[in-house]
């Protein structure tokens, strides 16, 4: 019987065991019955019960859960979101390959594309994801292997049009959907080939699991696995267990954080010290209509700009008492960070300005506290500027 995604999250990944909670398999190695059996396990595609760099039953449960939530044939977990991104690119690209990526993609992804990938002769064209048709226009037939989008983007929450991405023929289309979580949007439903998450964020949801995951067609993921088993960015079973527990409460967490984000967004929008507020479900967001079409929830993260620049940011942050100064997002605590000097710190001033990461920009990750307390904390800190 068809069911709502929040209901699917309660049982996603269950392996038929009567235990309501997943089993933790810390083992790195399994015993074979004889040498033929050992060969079969050593050469099998995504062999289970052989060696945990190849596969691990607890990680497999996490992968099954993500595949169910994303409506995918299969999923493949990694030791971090960056592990997933690096493995994906290096599995599918080689010297002479071309990638189309959005210009405001997550800082470490951009650095990976501009640094190691360029060094290996993998060229990237960066495009503005908000310009209709920009991704498709940059595709070089026969050379472009990957089209990489991130929606919503970190930290400005721009939206890539999933319908447009899904219609691109030729290269594999990939959407980093970390900010949305599998309950906020499902890029595969729009024809995108691979959805990617840093499960370290909302999926894990408790700041105690470092994990990445890809979901898509089995054949494609098997091909990526054949490379990633050598790359070695392997998901830990302990982190997979924590993420499975996180998935059980993803529905209530995402809904509450989304509602809190909207409450805070409206409180910020009316304040004279604030010059801009960014959240996909804010009516004034330039791609609000697209966001509403392709997302169930706008996400737990918002960003905003203070007229007073970096000095105002220092004053604001120093007067917060409930929100913590920390990177990352999607956990129980409300977190604040200053992207220009933390998450995007490696970029020069011109690039930062071009991307809209101004000195007055702050990113807020809404936690699970009562929204009234979060608003009170923010309103007090704003009054001190
Ligand atoms: C949108 C996005 N993608 C990927 C990553 C990388 O994930 P991880 O830190 O798990 O490697 C991050 C990390 O913040 C992110 O925000």
C-alpha cells in the first residue's frame, strides 16, 4: 500500500530480522567455508560477509534505508560526504573528462574540482545554477561525464531546477541534496541519475555520525563501488547504526526544523539591521516557485546578511546564548557560522563576493529547541548591534 515518506522512514532498511533496532556488526572480516567460497566472496560484486571495505551488514541496512527513501534501486555509503563526492568523480572521470558544476557548490567540492581534479586533467566548467538552461548549455557532447548540482546550495540556498537537470541527456546528472534530506525532496523522481548526501547532516541528525551516500541505479552504483573499494572512503558500521537511528525520527525533525526556519526567517526579515534573508520557502526567494514545486520542506538552514558587515556579525554572535558557534547543520542544536571566515575560508575576496558570500553573511542551522526560544535569542542579539 502506498505510504507517506515519514512512515517509510520508520522501517526503511529493515532486513527481515524480528529486532526493531538494527544490529551492529563491528567485524572487519568474515570467515569463508573453503577456498572456493573465499574466491567467490573476493570477486563478487559488493560482496557481503567478506571484508568490511567491500561491504558490511550494518552499512548495507543504512544503504537500503536511503534507497527506499529516495525511491532508488540501490545506494552506496561512504565515510563522509566528501568521500562520496571524490569517489563518484574519480570512478566516472579520467584525464580529458569534463564536468559541469554549479559555481556556488559546497566549498570543499569546489576545491576538489579546482585542485586535484584539474591536476589529473579533469576540467570543470562552473555555471550559475539560477540561470535557466545554464547546466545543459555547458555540456560538451562526448566529453562531459558529470553534471553536478547542489540544491538548496550551501550557504545561500539557491535552487537548481531538478526538472531541467533530469532532462539533460548524455552525462550523468548528480544532485547534492544534503540540505533537503530525502524527506525534503527526491531528485530521482525528476529523472536525475544520482542523488548524493552528506548523511553527517540531517540524515544522521545528532552530530555523531560522519557519513556520505549516493543513491541511483544498481549498475551505475556497482561501477562506482568497483572504484570506491580501492579508494577506501568506507562507512563505519557504528556511524551507519547512528544514522539508521537518525532516519527513524527524520520526519518529525525535518518538519520541526523547517517550521522553525520559517518562524525565524519572518522575525529576521522585519528587522532593520538585516538587509537580506535567504530560505527557499520564503516568498521573496527568487526561486520560491521552483522550490515549492520540487521540495516538500525548504530545509533547516537559512542565511541572512547584516548591514554592519563583519563587525556586526561579531557583535551578533557574541550576544547569542542559545545558538552555538559551529559548522555543520541538521543536528538538534541551533548553530551559527560565518561562511566567509569558516566554511568558505579558502576563497579569495573576489570569488566570495561573486558568490554572494559577503562579510555580513551568517548561516543559521535550526535545531530542535522551541522556536520561541530561538527567536528570543536572535532578537536579543540583534538588539545589541
Ligand atoms: C552540501 C554539502 N555537501 C557535502 C558536504 C561534505 O560532507 P562531509 O562533511 O560529510 O564530508 C557538506 C558538508 O558540509 C555539505 O554541506
